C-alpha cells in the first residue's frame, strides 16, 4: 500500500454560518470520474466504487494543507461529516471558534484565497491501462485517512516515490517501444531475423 495525496479539481467550497452561528466549511474533497494528468503520460481517475458507502463511519480527519498539527475536524469527534454521492465525497466541517488557526482557514476560504482540496489515502486496488497518450490509473479501492483544504496540492515524500515509480514505468515502456522499432528497422534493412 502507498500513502498518496491527490488534488481535487473543480472544488465548490463554501464558508458559511448556520442559523445558530456555527462556522462551516463544506465542499467536495474528491470528485469521481474526473481525469487528472499527474504529469506527462500519467493520468489518474477516482472511481465511485473506490470509496466505501459507509465512509461516514470511518475515522477521517480534516486538515489544512495536509499538516497533522492543523486539524480542522474529525468524523469520530462529530466535528466533520462525510457523504458519498454520485459526484464524489462531500464533506462538512464545523470550525472550532476557540482555534485561531481554524478561524484563519475559514477566513481564507470565505475570501476565496484558498479554494482547492486534496485527500490522503492508501491504495488497495487500481486498474492500469496503457493508452496512446500514456498510462491511465483508475483507483478502484482506497482507504481515505484525511481530507485537506489546501492552497496548493501538497505531496508527501512517499507520494513522490510512488510518482517516481510511475515515471520509471513510462520510461521503460518508451524504451521497449523504441527497441522494438529499431529491431524491426534492422531486420528489414539487413533482411535478417534478430532474437
């Protein structure tokens, strides 16, 4: 299993107050079936099946910028709710008014200075497909352990390692393709069969 983080595109975060004055951050932390090009030749999509239907019962934390010291809410504590629907994973976080950092994050989202989301997860299962434009991974089963409101997508060292392995896979495929082409050209030119 690999610890990874991924950026959620097309976020629709709201920083709002309830009728009883509670400050709430809400929006989609994960969007299903949206292809993301992680880098040239490597694409990723999150399948709706990847998130369990009972995700609301899992112990997941809401963080700011993936920083474990900046916890905004937690499902187990009842300060965050998560709901899977046909669009993705929707979350609602009740901001702690006694936490200046949480209030600062709320203000940044309310002003529109921060508007992106990301999530941390372990991969259980993935479908990989080779296409003309590169490799495409569809995440089919993941364990989400945190969701984050982020200024920029943050990548952990282990994710860089995972991405490095993905890069190596693309490079190996390109090398094998070029090797095959050269072999065919030599066989055609010299009319010999190479092993």
